[in-house]
C-alpha cells in the first residue's frame, strides 16, 4: 500500500476499518451517466406504474378482472422501483453497500419476491387472455372479479413466502458458507446461492414462461382462424348476434396482442439474468461484476417499460394520464368519465 501512488492506492468502502470491501470507483463522468440512467429507470418505474394504478382504480370504466390484474402487476413493478432500484443503483455505481447487513437481506428478499410476483401476474394474465379470445362470450362468467382476486392473492403470497423462507432462514447458501462470508465483507451485499436453489429459481422462471409461450401461441392461432372466418363471411349478411360476437372477439384479440408485448418484453429482460445465474452457479461463480450488473439492470428496467407499453398501445391510458396530470381527476364526476369514446 505504501509503495502505491495516491491515485493507484486501493480504495475501501470504509476507510481504516478492518474487513472492509475494496471499492472499484468509476470516474466522475461515468458515475454521473450511470446515476442518470439508473435514476431515470427508477423514477419511471415509480411514476409510470403509479399512474397505471391510479387510472385503473379511479375510473369505474376500467374496473374489470383483467385490469385489476394489470393494476396489481403495476403495484409489483412500482415496489421494485421504490424498494429495489434506488439502493441497487448506489451499489452498482459505488460498488459498495452502505445500508447495513439487515437491509441487504430485506432488499434481496424484495428483489426476488416482487420480480416473481410480476411473473405470476403475467402468467395469470395470459390465462385470462386465452379464455377471453377462445371463448369471448362465456369469458365474463368464467373469469370474474373474485377469480381475478384469487389470482392476485396467489401472485403475492407465494413469492413473498418463498423469498422469506429462502433468505431469512439462510437456506440459500448451504454448503457455500465460506464463499458467502468471503464476498460479504463490510460494505458488500452479494448473495451467493447454491446450485439447488438456483435450479429451483430457474425452473420457477422457466415453467411459467413456457406456459405463457404456449398460451399466447394458441391465442394467435385462434385469432388467425377467427380473422379468416370473418374474412370469409365478409360478403355475407351477418346476424346481430354474429356481428356482436365478431366485435367482441376482435376487441379481445387486440387486448391479447398488446399484453403479449408485455410478456415478450418481460422474457427478453429476464432471460439473460436467469441464464447467467444458472451458468454461474454451476461454473464456480465466474461472471465478472459488470456483466452481473448489466443483467440485473436489464431485469430491473422491465418494471419501467410496462407503463410505456400501455401508453403506446392503450388510448384509454393516455387519456387517463391527461386527466390525472391536469388535475381533472379531483372533480366529483371524474370517476365516471368515458375513456373509450370513439373506440371499439
């Protein structure tokens, strides 16, 4: 240490403290860029998903089983933006954890729980869309508000119980205690997970993802068949019931296409992290820190992207945002406003 120049000297997270982690600081310019990029992501995840929740819960016209699932999904993404992203931002840029060991465990728990909650919500939404497209007229009696509430409960309870059981019991690093204590020096918050739990995590991600792929593939096959059927009967006179059925089917197909973009975005965001975690556990944790951080932030940014998808593809959401931002939401009759005027 004495032979090094001041600029080349090793920096610690906690100077003059034994057992402190080594700090790998970025240049001031790089830190500013990273804080801006990560901070914008966290802000968008918080504000964007908050707007989604306000819109769906405030406007009576949006009170439907599907939209309640979307609002609950937005809540999970909002909590990622509040409890996970700001602290991960400091860890990623400063390469140190300054929030204490207890909060590190809580942060990791929230990270896993809210991300799995998003996955479960998306899986239930895909089931909802499958029923809506394949049997649009019977759908309202099959997927009711109470069924939606049950799906929401499962999507929250299972991830919270799972993450709490794994990380608060210490089961995740069984057999890796020496490695875990070595990487978790003072100022560190690295979770070393053994192969068994990594495999369970991967399957918990892969199986719902596979279910969503199968369901949306079937949805588009059915949608294609319905479109051909409507095209073939285009020159014929439709009865009022057939005309109503075709309009409902078209509306449900449009909603399914929009939500499928949300699912595809989720998979693209999370697949790098899931594959890297699996390979890393079985290859002796060889992933460089910067690769791990890139994979983490690709996954985190998914929570910020969903509101942008809704804004791009849902005219009702754009109209709701204007009403909320302009303050019209505080009017007595704002909850009864028509958000679908001029739309199918």
